[in-house]
């Protein structure tokens, strides 16, 4: 990565970042005992540049005013290959994708504080995409879906009339496009897929009524204009495209979070998030899914934990996590799976200022849990780890 920051004047600053990320992965998988072993290779390069200009003028009509604008460019060049193998020896190639995806974006954002207790942040961002996928085995080229220009307006307001609490509200839009081959227009596809526009809002309160106690409570909703989801196959040998149209959806929920620090040595936390994901306008090919829940979305996730600092070198921790069960398909008729409650312990010893040893026990009670999915008559069961022990040695370089 390359960084450049420059102060162009007393009120104007400029920042530029350029970077490259590379990712290479080779693995062998077999999804069922009778299934074919596969070698899966990924070679990905991500290049990008971000440039922002920030103006902080002194104005008479506001306590504080900041105007910021920026542009960015990101490009992926990816190679995804798969082979049938026997004892990790290749027998035939079953995938050869060479694809690119470029993203150009620009945004403008203001931070307005008319009085010290009120902060208003309006913003607008626009994005465009381009790219293509070359299927080396089929000898074909797929263009990217014509997503067009995707506008994303946003507004954030924070009101802090008291030292112990603040009220905030967020309103805005995000978007969703396909991933992998699902971002590109297949030869059998009649029309280009549009980006799913996800419009949502959130209202919350942050509070700290006492020293050593703080928390957050929030409610949110999000409506998607055309949500898409990945089809989950069990074997997935060729995977020539697995995008399913969920159509319009409504997600809504609330978040609760509490942090405690009763003494200098003891701290704890508890968090709970509840979500309901419903289909409000179904895919025309599946009209009975109207009002049903989206698959693989648990109603809640929660965590609870505490840390005890014995002294400057030793820290003990205990924490648990839980999640609710979920439907595995959109008709909601095949039952729910995936609920679990897990307990973990940890001891951390700072041997030297730059050297730390951590010992962990995960899933202390050895509970059985699994991730379950269903696709076109086929079930998949992926069990989680039983009781497991971990040792980590961390060394900081100065």
C-alpha cells in the first residue's frame, strides 16, 4: 500500500491511498463419503486507489462544519479453477474461470453541527461496475450484468442533550450485486439482473448512566427491492451458477448491548440481536413463499462473557454464545435447525512485554451442533467442532 497525505491550507487537506491485495488458496474437499474429491484453486488480485478532499471552514451559522468528497477505483482479476482428483492427483478439470470486476465510485458528505449537542451527516455515493468472465472450458465469455449507476443517499443524526445518553437515527441505502459467476449474464439469461436496492433505517439510544456501565438499544428495518441468494449445493462440482431470486424482502430487528466494569480487574458484557426476515413479494415462480421467512436466518444471536485481570500478566476469560434455529428452505415446511449454545474458557499469560501465551478451551461442554442446508431435494449437514483445546503464542515486533 502507498499513502500520501497533504495539508493544502489551514482548512483544506488531501489524502490518497493506493493498494494491492493478493490471495492464493489451494485446497482439497470431499462433501460426502461417496463424493468425488476435488482440488479447488483460487488466485485473486485486488488493486485500488482512494482519494479524498476535506474542507473544514469556519462558518458563523454552525458550531462545526466539514465537507468531504472522494473518488475511488477498485479492480479484481481472479482465477478460479477446480479439478477432479484421486488422492490429490488430478484426473480432469471441471472449472476454469478467468474474470474481472471493476468498481468506480464517488461520494460527497457533510458533517454539520449547528449546536454542540446535535450532529447531522448527509451523504450521497454513486457506484458503477464493469467486467467480464471467460469460461476457459466452455470457450465462452460472459459480460457483467448491466447494473447501471447505483445511487446511495444516506442521513445520520445524533442528538446528545445529556452527558449520560444520546439518541441517534440512520436512514440510507446500500445495494447488493451477484458474487462470482452470478455477477455475469449467462447465455440462457433473458434480461440483465439489476442491483438489489436495500433501503433501511435505524433508531437507537446509547447510554452511560453510571461509571463503569454503558450500553446501546436500537431498532432497525431494511427493505430490499430484489434480494438474491446463493443456492447451496451439496457436491458443487462445476457450479455453473447458483443465484436464486428471493424477490422483495423485509428484514427487521433490534439490538441490545451492555458493558460492565464494576472494578478495575473485572469486566463483562452481554449482547442480544433479534432479526426477522420475511418475503414481501415472492419470485413469480414460487408464489407460495409470500410471507415466509428467508432460509438460513436465525431469529437471534447472543453472547455473554466476563474477563478477570488477576494481575498485570494474567487474565482469565469465560464467554458463551448462542443462536436460534432457522428454516432451511423458503416454504418453511421442513423444520428448523442450527440452534446452539456454546461455552468457552481462556487464560492469557504475558510472559514478556512482547510475548503472550493464550490457552483456550472451546465448546467446553462438548455440545453437538451443526450447520444444516437444503437444496433441491438434497440435505447438507456440517457438524461443528466438539470440545477443542488451543494454544497461541503471540510475539509483537517493534
